[in-house]
C-alpha cells in the first residue's frame, strides 16, 4: 500500500496520488496515477479539489462516475503538456512539462514524468514494467534524475515473479481441468484487488466459454472496461465460474457457491504476497486447505524487475525514493538491499535477470535513497475503490493553463 505523502519537494504546487488537507493546502494542480483506494485518499464527493486533476482517459471515466464534481483533464500517454504552476505556499511560478508512461499495473495506470528547467522526476505509482512501457521510455528519451519508486516488493524474498501471461495460462489450465473433471465442479476466483485482473477474466471467458458471475454492485466497476463487455453475468445459476467472493459494496456473501458441496468448489487466489523466495523454475501455484489454490499473479514489479528498471536510467538517476515503506527500519533495509544489488563492490550478484540477458552490474553514483514521511504499514492484500452506479457524466473541461510541450 502506498505511503507516498502526496507531494514532491522539488515540485511545489502539485499533488500526486494523495488528496487530503495537507496536500490541498500546498497544491493547485493534481495528478492521479490509477484508481486504487490507497492512491485516492482525500478525494470527496462533497469537497472537490481546488484545481484540475490530471489522469489517463480510462481513470477519468472511473473518477467521472464516482466524483462528478472534479475538474478532470485527460492525459493520454502519447501527449505531453506544459503547465504553469503557482504554488499557494508562495514559491515562484514555474513551467512544468508533464508526460505519461504506461505503468502496466491495472487498466489506465500511468507513470508521470515531470520536467522543469532544473529537475527531472519520474513518479512510477504502482507499476510492473514491460517491454512496451520500456519502449515508450526509450522513445521519449525519459532520463530522470529523481525516481519515486514502487517499492512494494523491493525485498530479498521477492526476487522473481512469473510474467502475468504465464500466471494466466496456468490458471486457465487449472480451471479447464477442474471443470472437465465433473459437471458439478465450480470455480471461484478471489482476486487481491478490484482492478488488475481484467486480462485474466477476459482470457478465462475466451478459453472456458463460461461467463463469470459477479454481483450487480461489482458490475458498476467492470462496466468501464470495454474489453469485458461480454465477460460477466448477473445470473448466478447460468455459469460455473464465479468472481463474487469476498466483501462487496453491499456486503453480499457467496451466491451459488454457498449452497454447493464444498468438495466441488475450487477457490483460486491469484496474488503475490505469499510467494516468497520463488525461483524461476519453481512451481508458482500451490494447494491450500479445502480446495484452495494459490497462484502467483503480480501487478507489481519483483525486486529484480525493479533493479533492471533502475539500471536503464543510469547514470542520470542518482536519487531513488521509495513510495512504499512500513517504517524507517523497512526503509533502511530496502536501501541496503537495493544498494547490494546495484553495487558490484559488495560481491552480491543478481540472482535473476528478468530478460535472461547477461549484463554488467553498475553502481548508481551518489544515490540518496529517500523514504516517505508516512509510517503507515502496507496491507497484505491490496484494496481498491468501487465506482458508483451513477449516470454517465461528461468530463469537466481541461485547465486553461495547459498547453502542449
């Protein structure tokens, strides 16, 4: 869970992924990387922000439904804009060039790259870099001096995760085998977050030819995804695949699954937190009690993916600041661990390389590993907001201070 305080000292007047009173007092321009609850703290239906909120077009649809009073600006990844920033705290007005990079965390998630005459900052939000996002970074010549890093899994225990497609393929194979074994068998999916498993749902529907049952309240969220238009059903008896476990917005409990014989219900938990010390050739699925199956599925980068990501910005990126820390002890441990991976002097070589390439390990010169001021511990399971079933509202007009750069 994000512990980023919502502001960057070098960029006065802007707030990012936190919108409480402290941030509102020091900012008049705001940015949202994606629509998970820990990145939307402070947004309110009754008290809109005192300035424009910038985000991806997909996130804007969700925010437009849930917070229709917000002034929203759609910032596609192919566009760059320059904003004139005047902070309410008295600093001099300055120009800020902003562009986005796909974050590959959930639909609509983006990284923000900020440039002024004196500083270049990359804010990752939650992310898992891919070949596509790295291609955008290379094409746009993004060269930050400061990186605010999603450090969720910057730990020795999380050096490796399978790709999401590998995880999806495994879940499809498991579901296929279970459903074919007995006509009474049912699959119940229990994702760790509301957003982030959309591609899994789509591919399950395509391969299994079963729509996925969800509650009506959940549909309000998934209606925003065109890719899921035909994937879900409200008819609990018409399908053998369900994603209606866990707490919902109305507090419902499991539907047909509640009445089924437990031996015919396979509960699948696609998540990453429990998968410590996983190696490349290890099985990334395991059985729990009572037909509970865990599959490693991560929308955050592993520690080795983070290292490879940081290495791509050397030697410019000298200041790495962590977006997710439990406390000062955790921040120190992550600092030391990252230094050990990046520095050949410690004799600690990378155990894995996510792209199977042989490369030298370099040292980041004069690194200042910063940590968030917040001491709030991260949750084991990521939570996200559920959009309201409001009528479609048109987006508010963009800020007049924006121009293309």
